[in-house]
C-alpha cells in the first residue's frame, strides 16, 4: 500500500533468540485516539521484510490476541486499533499458528464481487453489465458501481435505476460537464449518449482477518470520439472493507486514482454534480425520516453547496424502529478540501424529498486534468446502526486525517 493512516508508530525492537523473536511498538498519535481506525507497521522497519511466512506470529495487546493482516506486496502489517485498548503492542513468534481465520472476504458471482464480514455480504461491486428495466432504453446500461451497500443489520442503503433518474447507480462517480478539445462530453447523464464509465478488469482482490477489497480498472469512455481516442480517463478504484470488531459499525475506504491519455488533457467544468463520491440512497428515505449533519453544523436545509470535512446521513431503519446511516469523510489532501457537496433539497423529486449525497470537488471551480498525470481522491465511509454522535464523527475524521510519523529507536 502507498498510504498509511493517522498514527505515529514508535518502534522499539527486543530480540531474545532467533527461535523466539519478539517485537514491541507503541502507538503515539498527535491527537487523542478517539475512534477505531486502521494502523499499519512497516515490516522493513521492524526487520521482518525478508520473512515470507508470518503465520507463526501473533499480535498481542495486554494479553489479547489482535487480528492482523499483511498487504499483498508484503510491505506493511495492518490491524485496527480500538480506543479502549492499550497503546502498547507486541508481535512475536509462537510455536503454532494461532492467527484467526479470514474474517473479511471476497467472492464473485455472475458479475458481482461481494465483500463480506464473517461470511455475510455487506458491499457488492457490480463489474458485470446491468441493463435497465424492460421497456427502458438500453442506453442506461452500466457497470462499475457499488450496490447494494447494507447497514450492519442488513438494511439496503443504496438504490439503482430509480425511475426519476435511471442513470443513478448506488455509489459511483462519473464526471458530468467536461470538455475535450473544446467539445462537451457528459459521462454522468447516460441518456445524452456522450459518455459512460465501465469496468475493464480487476487489478487485484484481497481478503483476510482485518480487511478485504479490490482494485478495479475503470474506463471513462467518450462515445463521440473515434475508436483510438475513446478512453478519456483511466481510473483505478480501490475499495477496502474494514472489520471494526463490533456488530453496529464497519468502515469502507474508497480511493480513486485517475489520469487521461489524451494529449490535450480534459477540463472538468465547475458544476453541482460530478466525480468525487456520489450516492443515491434507498427509496425508503424521504424528507420526513432522513437527516443530514455536516462538520460545519449544516443540516439538510442548509448543507447543499457548502463545504465540509465530513457529512453524516441518517435515516429510519426498515423495521421502523431505530436508525442507521453513513458517515462520509473527505481526506485533507483531496482537491477543494473541505469539500463542497451536492445534497438534494427537501422538496426534491416532486416533494418526496428523496436523498442524494455527493462530495463534488468541482462544484465551485473547474479542474484541468493534464495528460498522463495521476490525480487522486480519497474518501472513507463509516456505516453504522443506531446513532452516531457529532463527537464520534469528528473522532473518526481526525483518525482518518492525522498523518503518521514513523520512527525507530
């Protein structure tokens, strides 16, 4: 992985004998550890980069065995730190493998990639082609989106192909008003027939005791261009599902890295929709049972067009008892952070007040994407059951945003 999260990790190494290697480290954050968050340790830093099999090692915290996972390039060890734990960890070799079985997994079926916690799917990435309902123009066909996204208790929170906007697909992020060599191309409104975003291939899939996910190559296709110039943007979307070790919360990282092969580049015009992270919510949520709160204290009546570090959308559970929702976090290095948002007004969709949310980095200012230069947008979602307080939301954002410092004694 090319990024790490929020904590400074101060390592001190303790060796007894070759057969019983033991390492200890302490989490030292610049801000208080307020909420659960992923932490990574550089294996080279602690001298383990050349040990291929870490199955005989155990991560411990005050006598408790903590699930850990090594990323696919064998460079970092990951685990989730809980605020109630000690900041002191040990990592040592044991006689037998006591590492827990994979708790966060992936599986594929008929064009769907499912991400599951404890064998229960909570997020699905659709890489196969989806077609609109019978009688609706096939121009609305689509791949490369997330649906369904489920609450921890199993409520579906996303929606696709609603009759009012057949081009809405769960969680997705096409750019809307763009210009290529002076010509406007819309990748969002599929009915225009100008552009679309489709799945191309998986770069990687991964699973383990702590996280599971994928990296997918998606293509932003200019349908008006000649065959050799149709690819306007190449995007690598990485999605990672984290098990937070509790039944009412889980976490998703959503990272989009993109570039254009076009010599003239592409201009992303300022507009209220486009790019970033967009989500069409369940049809159950309307103006009378769905609320919004941002890091700046804005609600659903006042949040649209404003900027925020985080935004929380909460709605009534399907049972009619209690609530669930999603906390959206914008990373500080994102373009235009704190990020502008598009949030549908209370009178949207004929007065029903359906819910749509988007972090929209080009809402107030255009963005010129230069040829063969990489750009990145990073987001995190905390999907929760019940209530999540503003203080908790701020804690999750600080845990996400506070860059780490790693040093050794």
